[in-house]
C-alpha cells in the first residue's frame, strides 16, 4: 500500500482545537493521516472527509474504520463543499482542514503521470473519472492558454517560449508521455538554466497539474464558502505547499480578520465594528527541523488558521 507522511500533523490538529461531539471536515483525505487523528479525538462526533481521488478513498476507508464508525467519505471535489453539506442536512461545522496539493502516492505511482522523474503517459488527474487530463491540456489548449497556465500557475519566466515549443512539437505528433514533455521544456531552457539546482520541468508540471485538477478554482471557492460554514468558535486550518496558494490564503484570512476603514477614536462602545473572525496565525506555522529532516516533502509547507467569533 502506497504511503503518505502527513505534514504539520500535530500543529494542524492542535490549531483546530478538536472537541468530542462536534463535526469536522477533512477536505483532503489522502491516506487519512490527519483524518485518523481527528477521528481518534471525536468518538461521539462526526468526521466528513472529501477526496476526489477514488484510490485515496479505497486505501483510507479501512484505516478509519479501525478507529470508529462515525465518519463519512465523500468522493467529490471540495469546491462542492456547500452543496454536499446541504445534501447531508448539515448547516454548520466546528472545524475544517485542507492539506492542499497532491499526495505522495499520486506523485510516486508513475502510472498516474504526475512526475517529471518517471516516464509514463501524461495524465495528472486526481479524479480519474474526469475527461480533462494533462494530455488534453498539452495537446489541445491554444498557445495563449498554455502560456497563461504555465505563467500563472507555474510562475515560469520562460512560459511563452515553453508554450510555443509545445505547440510546435505537437504539430508533428501529439505529446503523449511525461518524458516527451520534459524534452520539449528542456529544449527552450538555456545551458545556465539547465545547470541550476531543481528540475527544469518542475514549474510547468506544477502548472499543468493545477489546471487539470482545477486547484486554484477549488481553493478560491473554499476561501469563499468555508468560513461561512463554521459554527461560532469553529476553526479552519489550511496547509499550503506553493507560494501561489499561500498568498491566496493569507489575503483571504486577512480580509476576514480585519475591519476595513480607519476608526475616529470617538466611537462609543458597541459602535466599533469588529471582524467576525480571529486570525490564529499572525505568521504561518512552518515545519520543525525534525519534520523537515524526516520528510523532505514537508519543505515549503505553511499552516494558517482562523476562528469564527
Ligand atoms: C496532500 S494530500 C492529503 C494528505 C492527507 N492529509 C494525509 O495526511 O494523508 C491531498 C489529497 O487531497 C486530494 N485533493 C486535492 N485537491 C482536492 C479537491 N479540490 N477536492 C477533493 N480532493 C482534493 C488529493 O487527491 C489528495 O489525495
């Protein structure tokens, strides 16, 4: 069974301040690292866990069942969060956790086509029932759309040149595999770039993965609806791995926890408008040295949280 080491596990569980009898959402079940810890703490509560990857669900179910029966797993994108809760008849929850991005099994199983280090058919779908795959993005998106995806989601300064090289290569024959795509990306990188630390295809692969799995859309939706679904005192914790995501979370949390406009200083008690949420992490929580030593995939992870007043 493929493994995933949970990132910032104790820090995120502590931040959520989990209480028995309450309702919690884990929006990114993965291999149930965080979900297991939540379930252990709520023998009389309810855990609802989302994952859009069927494989994650198959492999996590037995693990959760060995802890308790008070959980439900939903095979949906968490951008449908509000809808799913309505279907379940739940109007508010006491904690929401999102540990964003891909799991180790998704990256490590070559056949999933996520990795630039393994040769496999281009795929990158977390939800294998969807039709949009990396192969579709690479072979059918226009030059402009490819350049936008690689620039916005990969933040690669060579985005336009990479997009152009992709379009040129696919005119001869479709780009079918991860290594074929790696070769196209390498063909536009200078010798200086190729000699740098870090794989030259990393940013483009990240960008295409985000596009295929609608990751930015899902995070934006979560930041819009998640805070509203919290009960009084309820908390939301988000773990990010990319500066792109962390910036979105930071901005949204700042907006929720501060009141716009300046005060005159002459307001009477009760007249002072207060933010409806408390910022639990003025600065993001980062992994400890020990965690980084034990799990290199924790590198660049950041945890932020808010609480509804
Ligand atoms: C980083 S892993 C989570 C690992 C998990 N916390 C653990 O410790 O085992 C992210 C998981 O969330 C899923 N995922 C990512 N974005 C999602 C989304 N928008 N909707 C549903 N599942 C998503 C992925 O399929 C993956 O299994």
